[in-house]
C-alpha cells in the first residue's frame, strides 16, 4: 500500500559546509537516523526515524546540525490534528495501543500560570533572605491533633514535646525526587538522584521497581514504593528506607496498571525487582488486597507493623474527579502522607489516550483536597505531597500556598540531567542515558555530574523560594502553607477560583 | 525456648510486639504458642527469623505478611491475605483460608488443610532459587493463580468441608472459574478434570511428566504428613496448567 504511514515528525538540517563527516551524530544516535556513505564521505539522515531528542545537535562539534519540526504538513484542519492522523495510521498498521512517555503535552490550562504571588509593601515589611534567616525546612508526617509541650524546670527556656510525634521525614527544602523505578530509568540516573538527595537533605523515591543493591547506602534518603506487583518488596527493602509509599495510582495513567515488557527485564532489573529475567513485569491495575478504604488501612498498617511504626507510610493516588473524598479516606486510613499526582504527571510509558485524557490538573486537586481535609478537621493528620508537573520554584511556592507540604519533582530532575522531553522513554533508546538500560547509552550519564546538576537545581530553587518568601514578608515556609491569600487568579473563571479558593487579581483583603 | 502468649485481651499491636520481642531475644530457637487468638491481624508480619509460631484460634488478615523465615501453624481457619508478599518460611493452616492467599509471595510454602477463597496465589513469583508453593487440601475459589508469574499451586480437592462446598458449582470440579487468568509463569496442578471454560485465556493444559510426578509426590506427602488425613491421591489424575507465554501482553502496543 502506498500510504505513507511514517510521516516524519522532525527534519534534520545539516549544513554541508560545516559538516566534517566526523560521524559523532552517527555514534550518538540510537535511533539510526544518520548514516555514513564512505564512498562519498558524506552523512545522510533519515528524518522519519528522528525523535527530536537533540542529542546529535548538542554534540555536533561544528554546529552543523539543526533539528527542526518537520515542514511537511497535513492540510490545515483544526479538528483533525496531525497527531490524530498519524496515530490512526500507526494503529491501522499495527492494531496496537499508542504508547508515549513523559507528562501530557495537551493544551489543557496550566493553573500555575493563572495564579500570581503577593509581595509586601509598606504595611508589612519584606525580608531580605540574604541577611535574615529564612526557614524552608519541612517535616512530612502525621502531626498530632494536640501538641503538648513541656518546660524543663531547670532550663525554663527549653521547651520540649511532651509526647513523641509520629515518625516524620525531615526535608531541608520542600522538594522530593518523585518515584522513578530502576528499569524505567538507568542505574546512573537512580544513583544521581540518590546522591543528590543525600547531599541536599531530601529524599528520592525508588518507584515500584525495587531497590538496586548499589543504592542501599542511601537508605536514610530513600522512600520505597509498594505497588500492586510488589516487585522487589521484602522486609529488607522496607527496612532500607526512610519511608514507605503505597502506590495506588499515577497521574499519567490513573486507573491502569504498569507493564514492563520482558525484553527490558535485564539481569540487573530482574535482580532489583526479584523476578526472573525476560518475563513481563506486570503491575495489575488494582492492588488485589485493596478494594476499599478499610483494605487500604490494612495494608498501611501491615507496612507499619513490618517497620515497627518507625517510618511514615504514605499513599500515592492520581488526581481524579473524586480526589477530595478519596484523600480524606486515605488520611482516615492512617496514611502519614498523601501524594497526589496530577493530570500532567510524567511516566516512562503510558497509553497516550489515557495520559492525555484521564485525571484532573494537580492545582485543582490539591486545592480541593486541602480544603476538604481542613473542613473535616483532619488536615494535620497527614502531609500532602503535590506532584504532576512542577516546572519551577514558582510552581512550588504556589503549590505550598494552595496547601501542599512539599512537592515531588521527576521530569524537572530528569531535565536537569539532560532530558530533552522527546517523550520516547518507552523505547528504551534514550540517547541521554536516562531512560535506557543499554550500557552503551547509560554510560553517557555520569552520576557525579548528574547528582551535581540535581543539587544545583535544588539549591537554585531553594534560593528562589527564599527570595519569594522574603518578598512576601514571610520568614518561614510554614506561614505560607495553605495561605491562599498570597495567591490571586488571573485569566480564569469564577468556578475555578472557587475551587482554588483564591481571589481575583485586584481584589484586596 | 518455649514461650506462651495468651492473646485473649491483647490487641494486634500489642500481641505482635510481644511476638517480635521474643524473637529478638532468641531469633533462631523461639517456639511461640499463642493461645486464644481471635482475629488479631498481622501475626508474623515482617519477621525475619527461624522461629515456630503456633496459633490457637482464628488469626486475622495478613497473617505472615512480608514474612521471611518463620513457620506459622494455625490450628483453626485463617482469614484473608495469609502470606501476603511473603519471602520465605512456612504457613500451615489446619482449616480453611480466606481470599488472596499468598498474594505476591516470592518464596516459602503454604499448606492448607481445607479450602481457600478467591484469588489464591495471585501474582505469585519465583526468583532465583526461591520457588513459592501453595498446597490446598480442599477446593479453590475463582481466579486461582491470577497474574501468576512463578511458583507452584497444587489443589488436592480433598477435605472440603460441607459448608464451603455450597459456594461452588454442583459439579465435582475443585476449582472455580477463570483459573490462571493473566498467568505468565509457574505451574498449577489441579486434582481431577478441569473444564476448559474454567480456564483463563492465558493458560493451557499440559500432560504430566516425570518431574511433575516427583514434585507432586513430595508436596502431597508433606501435606499428608502435616494433616494426616485422606488417602494419597492418584498422582496421574492431575490437570497441569501452564501459561502459553511469559509475555502475555507482548502485542498490545503499536510500536
């Protein structure tokens, strides 16, 4: 059939005057886009294979390459987008589900960009964070309903807690590296995250792929995940962690399970997941021991029992329509923290139709959960971790003002290590050495450099958070938490403002 | 060392703390008898030791969850989630067991004298030398061995008590419907015939070979040694089920 079903998405532009046929592009591309013709001493590129990861462009020593969007366009049509047409071609070819990676790129409103922050002027002074202490330390866990304090008689200025608090995670900045499993990302990427978490005084999350032996040294900074497939979960795994997170859902694919194809279950992946090499690693959509809040409570306490009540146990759910009552149930079931992953949350692989159509944005979910938990008087019983596309320190501070205790970042962390968001994680051919297990590719990511870049990112964002706090006249992030007076809406409707619980720009107190 | 705990007035948290304290003192030689157990959850949860725990009474859900090593004997029925994500050890139930018996167990053995509920052996795994085994004396409910990716399940179809029998079809088959649905590893042996309509679409029947008979012989003998009842079943008369593929969902995607 003459139907051209492989329409190129990108176009490789090579400046023949600059190209010295050094073949760097050829060696760097795992998608075999470039090909060297030794007779002509010339490199040809096959556009249809290009995924737009910009690896060759970045490494070309003479800047001879430019990766551009393909110029070949379909006839303009606002209804039938090129995406729809190309997907139909692919599906008619194969009869299969369209897979994709990373978070949704669909043009849904991004509410972070419709909220503005406040700053202090005259009536309350702003604070200079360079000169004055600015507290962004955050504790994740169940804060008691009542906190009883005790004053020592001999040292009346020393106030101590009378009763022991539930176990808490201590973060030096309200940012945690979100769940990414070894298998979906390379060991070097995991190692970078672990080192950076330790250096920055925060945590990384193993995802549901078990804990690689090489990361055991970072257990003080590890959050381990327990998902329906229970991969790599044994008592050692639970004990080698600072906290345990039960994964119910993921923002990129609410309601569906995970599925690591057998060819990606290499010997190392099989070791950390504790399954035979080469078999499919299937995470069923539901946990089959959890069909209700009561069942969830049972697993939460099974994990607390197993870890002697020494570690916080949280639950990760994706942001869906009934997120507020669901989160309420999760808190009542005894979770120490609730992670809410929004519509735009990332993934290593998900059906595109699910990623782009299921769930709700994190901003609305977060606001409605925080409001609901406050109304019910149980907000103090669990921390809220917001996830699902946190792109900058401004998103973080807005999330905290909406009610989050801290945020999870994953895509941002990968981008800091070189990810160019080509959305092809599921192919396992990541040219940046992140979402791949191919040793030829993984060695491109040096964990020392990766972790340094992650540490830099957290430092930069923390500095910016302090600047914004100081500007608003606040010297501790606790004072901003759930303080929606610091937010004003812009370019959104009344209903959205009602859910976000904010006033419109220009509305004063 | 022998230890006795009376669970009559203990909540699960206190009971399990006592068990753990004892095991911490003597991790390799503790024989713990727990009397008057009445629904306390999580007994043996997360214990890594070689101990013997005898339970008199009905333990609650998630018995032996995340357990790594101990032998638990239950002289009554067990409830749901027995052996949840267990890594090694033995659980011997002298009665029936509830739903999701041995969920995601990676190693160890579970012997049940009577029947079990739904989804027994769901997502059972195998890893290196660890091969988990569940031997059910009576019958098994629907979705036996769902998503199973390794290990062995044996259903003997004996000892089924009358009350339990009512919940099954009037036919004499000893398993429910959708056996091995989503299965992609491991083996299920079921006494007698199993109608094709009961099978999940991912499994097929296979004739028994010499290895199967040896394996069945060993485990069935163990089962008899524990429960000492019934005749040794005719080993030739078992239906063996294995998955069509280790990759049941390989052709789902467009790439």
